[in-house]
C-alpha cells in the first residue's frame, strides 16, 4: 500500500463545541481491522490515527459485479477524490449514513482531512464530523466537531480542526428518503496523538502532573490544568503543571513528584555558616550565600543513609554572579568526595538535574571566582529513596533478593538479583537444575538435577550422575573412553569413544572385548 504524501501541520488553537445527540442508527455494519495496512502515515507533528483503528460503516455498497466498496478503502488511500482509485461507499436510498473509526484507546484528535468522491457535492451536503467515547452514533457522549452549514455546497476536500479527546470518530449524514443519504469517502486522515503523548510523532509524554495525564499534542500544555496534590499551598501552573510556590514538606522537583531525601537530613557549609540548613528547609525563599575565598567553599548535605539519588532540583537566589564550573559530587565519606562520583560538572547550573548515584553525602562546590563573587543558593532538593525502598513516599521495601537498590517507581531490581533468584523484582527462585546469577548456570551433572540454587552444590551424598566425575559441582564429564559412576569404568570401543553415561559403543569392540560397552 502507498500513501500519497506526507504533510506538515501545527494546530494549537483550541475550539470548544456543544454536544448534540444524533438519532441512533440501525442496520448492518461491516467492521474491519485497519492494521492490515502495512505502514503508518506520520506527519511532521502528529500521527495519522486512522491506520491504527477499526473502520466500519452503516452499510456497504456493492456494484453489479459484486465488488464491495468497503470502509477500509477510506484509510488505504491514495489521497484523491477519484472513484476509480477506490472509495468507501454506503448503500443508496438511506435516510442516514455514516462511516466510523474506532480506536483501541483514547486519543487527542487535532484535525481531520477528508477526500470525498468528486461526483456530486449534494451527496456530501450538510455532513457532520462527530467525536465520541461511546459505542454508537446515538451515544450521549457524542460531540459535533464540525457541521456543514446550510449555505452553499461543501468542497470535496475538507481539513477541519477539532482538538478533542475521543475514542471514536463518525462522518455522518442524514436526508429524507427521496434524496437519500450517502457516504463516499475516498481517503481520510484523522490526526492527533494518543492520550498522554505529544510532540513530533507523539514521541513525548505529557507532564506527569497534568490532570488526567492529558496535554495538547502541539505544545505539551495541560488541557485540564495540573494536579496540585504535592504543591505548596496547592498552587501550580495550569499550563505547565509546575508547582509555582514550591513543594509541601518532603517533596522535591518542579512537579514535586519526587520524595526529598534531603528534607530530614543535615547541611554543612564551608566556610562554616549557621544558616546552612536554609538549603534544605523546604523553603525556596530562604537562601545561603557563597563568597569566593582562599578556602574551597562547598555545601555538604547528609541524607542520613545510603540512598538512591535520581534527581536534584536547585533554586538559586537573585545573586548569581560566579563564572566557572559548578560541581556536584556523590560520596559515602563525610570529609572527602574524592572517593565518590561526579553527578554534575558544568558552567550552567541547570535547575532540574537528572542524575544517578548511590550514596549518603551530596556535595555542591560553587565556582572559584574573585573575592567579590557571590552566589545565593536557596534550596537544594534531592529526589530519591533511602537504601532498598521505593514508591511515592519511599515506604515500600525493595525485594530482599535485589542485588542492590531498586527502581524508585516500579521496584524492579536495578542491578539484577542475588544468586539463586530471577525476575524483574527477583521474586522467582531458580528452577530445578539451575543456579547462580539470574539462574544462568546449570547443574546437569547432579543426581535428579538437584543442587543449591545459590552455588550449584549437589544435594545428594553420592552427588553425581553416571558419566560425571565426582566433585562438589558434578560439572566435569568423564574423559573419553571412560563411563559410569565417578567414571570408574573403561570402554574398549573399536574407533569412537563410548557413551559416558551408559558406556555403549556405537561401532563395536576392539578384538578381545565384548558386551555393549566392550568392558569384558
């Protein structure tokens, strides 16, 4: 299948429409799964959702040769108004007619492009474009995105903006029986983004604090405002969902979505300053000041236990004149950071840093400047969880089988499992005959494949199966020409070594030997 063209559009205008209820349709409906299309059409800004849905129509026209003009033809293209290129069509002499697309999940539909059959504009006249979260043309949730006005006749090619969240689309028309209602769609694009996504090819997620996780596909701004649950004084920007006055106690980040491990910690500023705690008191309007001196200046925050740190959110004050590199270290030594790791090193100190460290102390070192250089730091929020906890408030313990910390949201073990366990959260023991890291090793030589899932030691006193040398792991097979328990028997096969388990020779015995294993 081919698509005629790629298109570039940007729609950020929001239009609000009044809902109407359309009379319920009756009659046969033929449904098709539009994923028979082999390639999806992506526009520069959004996605053509039509190729990901179920196409259906109220009836299906069949010509004198029995050819069906099915609903899916409107999706397949090409983007023309020519009947001979293939158009979806309903039967004649109907009072109502519709073509529908049903999506698997809700999507924010931005605009719809229609190529109607270029035969008679009267057949298209007074059409409606309807969006719905219901299951039928008469559902109470239906909203009219566009209705063709009574004046004049419509163009065969239509491009209409909707900006609405829906799961189903209808092209609808109704007439008296003498004229009859028609739907003759040669091609249709339904553009937008799946709910919760935005941007080019809908590749970005909506801000996590957007109410209902819904944002405009063109710019990522929240449709219904922001969830202010963790914002100080319940204040957040309705467009961006950023908490405008800070976070409630114990939260961190511009959306206050992180648990702030610094909140119950301690702070020390060098040169010594009794106001160091201002940097972690949860107030973004109380600040400490760094002044360049001969002594290295820094702020050390002790989060009180080794923690997984994934975000640092810094609020600077009005005085910010220092030039040079800002450095942030992560260390487990209170008087030095040389044995730790560097989380950030750059001239522009970003307000919102995505980092990854596993430590107890976070140290901020401002740039070295002249004696008149100063910088105000008002708050340093540290997003993460203390050792081996996760969840919204770090109240859930990671699996005891994790080989280190776990993911702060899902609890998945970040560095795999302790020996003897497997799975994302390391809740599965190794199956019989498997052991070690991620159950990647086998103990096939143990009797009944029974071994320790941790180190592979065989369980039974005799330990090893025939065909293996005795040892604590039973992982060494017999040498060629030997077989049996602890490889204590020798076979005298004619040319090839015998089976190490049974001793059977495949090509007979040397002269003077007999039995299947040629050992007598």
